[in-house]
C-alpha cells in the first residue's frame, strides 16, 4: 500500500518518494518467505500487482518531476556548451598574425583559461547527454530504484562542474586582459563576483544532490545495503 503522506512529505520530489516505496517493497520481499510473493489476496492480486496499482499516480508524478528537472537543466547545460565552444575560438589576446599561435600561450593564466574552458565544455556536454537520457528513458517501476537517480546524480554533478569551470575560465580571461598594475584592484572584486553563481548553485541544488546520492547508494531501510535492481 502507498505510505501515508506524513511519511513521504520529508522526502524531496516524487521520484525519490517512489524510490523509497520501492526500497521498502524490496526490503519486505527479502525477509518474508519466498512463497508469499505469489500469494493472492481476496481480489486475486499478487503483492507486486497491488503495489503497481497503489503507486501508479506516484510513479506518474515522479516521471513528471524528473523530466521537469532534466528539461530546465538541459537548457542551462546547452547554453554553457554554446558559450564555452565559442570562447575556445575567441581567446583573450588574440593570435600572432605570422604563426597563428595565441599571443599569451606562455602565460600560466592562459593555460588555466583554456583548461577550464575545455573542462566546462566537456562537463556540460556530459550533463546534456545525461538529461536527454532521463527525458527519453523508460519510466518503469524498477528504473526509479537506481538507474534514473544515477543519471540525475551524474547530470547535476557535471552541470555543477561545468558552471564552476566556466567561472574559472572567465576569471582567468579577466586576469589576462587586466594584467596591468593600475587595474589590479579591479580583478579581485570581479573574481569574487564570479564565485556567486557557483555558490548559489551549491546552496540550492547540492542538498538535493546529497539526498539523492544517500537515498540511492546509502544504507538500506533496515540499516544495510539493499540488493540493487536494474
């Protein structure tokens, strides 16, 4: 049967609520005699049939919740991919007309810029692929146990890394452009401002990311690791 609302209200998101219900079902299934799995009630329904019937609405809500997160996050990640791809070919300082090599190639800040740009681009691309995988996944009951949460963990984690690397790349580019004693007092405040988006993302979504990870890979309901169902 579906758990009372007071037991599910403390869990973020319908998908994680569905995951918790599945974990309870698998835990109970693992401790009762195996013959109980096929026992029918007075209505001729097995435990798995009754579970599916009782949780149909919650499963739909979980699918909607995950798709909404994936849809909004895909837009952000795709925007980062576009920006960082363009930034790789509009490098600060330009290139040497004779050799075609970047003018600041020997500058450590330039290497920091290009490295963080590449990390941001690759992380954002991975994030887009993960969220597209979520939106096109088959939303069967068993997928809510580990497969869908794992995709969400990877997507949110790589999105965080891409935003952080993008801000590092931006700060390095500023430091290259403003590499003058008269502007050294401007660089630090700008770099501190660049850290605000990363901090906000961490404050808003990091608790959710931790909750998903613990719920998926932490101890089981009875303080032991459950058998993973794929």
